[in-house]
């Protein structure tokens, strides 16, 4: 297969690094310098990307376009691309929900082929190896796999249904990013009472990720009647310290959906998730 010409929208810290990896198997990787910052230009130069003056030129010359931009801008950017009747493979790699990806697919069809993408991990620099999850038409996902073959960006295809890659990305992000915020709240609460170092010492005894233990969800459901009020108390403590309590109140509200599962030792993971979805 001939090496494709690739266009990157836009070269932020993730986009530029991913585009730099694609350059290994591409004839050329283009970026549009119109209305972009000097920081964008410096990143593009660092990763060996070729500047073009206008977006229409980038779209005319590109066989594959990769969209990596702030999530809020994803549909507007796709709309502009659609107006130019782009006919190649469009990789929608932003952290947006599956419904938005499907709307983008409708926007760009039937001219372009849309591949749903989700990057899990840090930008591929200094030894980091993120995974680009893909879903969409098999001929198109195969081209993207080939584009990143042998690079620091690993690819994994989840099937032909557009939306699956984005669903996986957001499922993971919902845990990982919320967990980081919870760390800030927990340490902030402990610091207010002078026990932050003790909290960190307690936590250091356990390093496993709760996300790797989904079987514990059923136990959580059975204990929700106790845990919910406990989190309400913790939320009050945050509020008294001037810290935002809303996240813990939301968690308590979620736990309340399991109140009728009180101490049910026979509850399964499936039962617990069903009750969570349909209380």
C-alpha cells in the first residue's frame, strides 16, 4: 500500500506527538498554520510536520485526517471539514461521547469514511506508549493500524461500530480523572485537620486500582445504605473546610440507588449494575 498523506487537526501536545508517530509510515504529515499559535508552530516543527497555509489545501492533499482538538470544538471542526467535501478517512480521536461521534459520521458521510478513535495514555514522548483504540469500517481501521505500525502509538480495533472507541475512552476517563479529583478532596480534607501525612501513609499500604476489581461492585451495593450517609458526613466536612462537597454528595446520591440491597450477600455484579441503571 502506498504511503498516505496525513493531515492533523490540530497539533496540540497530544496531536503533534501522535502526528509525529504517523510520520514514520506516511509520505507527509500536514498541519494548517492559519490562526495557530507560535507554540503550535514550535510543536509542529519539533515533530517534523509540514505546514500548509489553509485548511482547504490540507484537506485536498490528505488521504487521512486525524482530529485531536478540545472536545467542545470537535463537531464544529468536523462541520468545516464536511463543507470542503473531504473524501478520505477522518479519524475522530477526540474525547467525546458516542452520540457525538455518530453525528460527526453523519455530517461527513457519504463523502468521507469516519473512524472512531480514543487515545488512552500520555502523549507518545519520552518512552510513553499510548493506545489508540479504533472502531469503524474494517478497511479504514486497517489503514490506521498500518499508519502507526512499529511506532510508539499502539492501536487496537474494537469492531466496526462507530462509537465503541469513544465509549471505552470515556469509561476509563470517568474513573481515572474522577479518582484524581477525589485524591485532591481527600488530601484537602485531611490537611485541614492536620492529618494529611497520616492519610498518605494509610493509602500507601494499598496500591491496587479499584477499577481492576469490578466484582467488588456487588459488595459496594450491599453496603450502600451505610456508605451513602458516610459520604454525606464527608461532604459536610469538605464544606466546612471551604472545599467543594458536590462530588461526594453525587456519590452518596448514586449509592442511594442501592438502598434496597442492604446487606444482600447473594447480590451479583450483574444484579448490582442492573439496579444502578434501573432503580
